[in-house]
C-alpha cells in the first residue's frame, strides 16, 4: 500500500516525559511559545486526530487564533481550522461539551457505523459532519483519510492513541515542547502499559533531529523526523 499521508505528533511534555501531574486530569503544560508552535502545526494540517478520552477530559480542542495563521490558511484556500477527527471505539456525543459548539468540522473515526433501527444504511452520528470507518489497521485508515482530503495530519493525543499509532509505526514526525517541570507519576506521553513499541523505533537512526528552538518561559521545541528504510523525505507532503 502506497503511503499517502504525513502524520505529526504534537505534544507539550515535562522534562521527565509526563503529559499531566501525577494526580491526573487535564493539563496545560505549555506556555505562550508552545501555543504558537501548536497553532503553526494546526495551520499546516488538513486534519487533527483526537482521542475521545482526551476530548472528554479537556472538553474542547485547540483552535487557531493568530490572525497571520488564519490569513495563511485563507490564502491557501483552506478552511479556518483543520478538520477535527475524533478517534473512538464507540459513538460519542455530549451536547454540553464545548467541543460540539466549536467552529470546526468534526469527523468520527470508529470501527462501527451507527445504523437506524431496522435499517442497514449507515446513520450519521449526531454532532459530526462525517463518519469514517476504521476497517483494517492504521495505515489503511490514514490512507483513507488522505483519500478524503486529509493528507497532512497532526496527532494531539492522548497517550493511548499516540501509543497505538507509534506501535503501528505510522508517525512521521515528532514535535515535542519540553516544559521546565518535573511531574512524576505514570502519565507518560508513551504509556508504560502494553506490549511496547517496535524495535525499529529504538534504533539510533530511527529519528533524525530537524529543529531545536528555544521558546519563551524556558521551554524548548524539538522536532524529529522518522527515518525509514527507503528514506522519508521523498514521501513528505509539502
């Protein structure tokens, strides 16, 4: 299967690799500089992948606010915001959650289509403009999203979704903001549970450093690109 997508994982983490304090709950680790590079990633993207559990915790998703980035998307003929793709094993909608009032297009990526009682035809879930069926595996699902116009994707979390995509080795780029905090606990950006990651991801040549950029508030932006056997540059979507 020929790869059509480019997937960038975007996270702000503590110095000890945590996404949240030890007690858990939603966390906003990044400062002003991290917010800017996050918005730049969203401005680049066609779509943003969000785990349903993380969305339940945060209740909304990040939107592009900086006018220069909104103008950039408008000049390129894109919508103001990338499409939000909620990844969930089940249909999920909650009218009181602000996400469902945000000015964005919402898609649901799920292994099950909703159907009206007594009908075999798919039923569009409430709160979403489109449902995409997760039929086989991550390469197939992401290529399907690319065929629907979402070629450039950012992954905004959470940790379980990030681990699933890393296990499938479909993440092409890491955009990590290191924040000057030590949090401890079990809420690492790659969960400790599970069967681990592919051995290839631990190879010394697996990830090539692309960017090191100091941000405000003593934060540091790191970008790494996945170096695949045949080389990833030729496949990159610019």
